[in-house]
């Protein structure tokens, strides 16, 4: 049986961005251009004041994209800002973003890279 090691990452944060469906690609591209390694996208249903004010006041369900990016705490401000601007979140009704600090995360990191960073 081979030995297995867990590589624990500390000093990381989760950026979550919730936007109208179809707006996620520009946000992901901006995150990657700012240094993010990748993103996870989920689809969800959302409700709010805009959805309640649909045609004749009838509730309208709107599909949302939930974009999650794990970044180092050193990168989080730059990536957060670029995602915010790419999503036009300074416009009412476009979405919301927040950062969640993570105590630790684990993923596969090649041994060569770990040695290089050590």
C-alpha cells in the first residue's frame, strides 16, 4: 500500500458571486486574467424584488449563476475587484459577491511544485 499525503492549503479564501444566468463567463474570464486558477459554476433559482415585480405583478423566477473561486488571501482583493467590475455589480439588480475566509483546503499539488515552493 502506498503512502498518501494530504497537502493542506492555508491562507485561502472563497469568493462567491451570484449573477443573472448568462453573465458568468465574463466574470470567470476576469478572475482567471487576474490570477485565479479556475472556477466552479452552479445554477440556481433566485427571487427578489425584481422577480416579484414581473408582468402584472406576477412572480417571475430567474435563473442565477453561482460562481465560486478559491484564491490566496494575497490575491483576493485584486480578483474580487476584477470579478465585480466584469459583472457590472455596481448596477442595481446585477448580483452580489462576498468573500468567505477558509481555515484550510486540500487538493492535489504535484510533488515538483511543492519542492519548488519549499
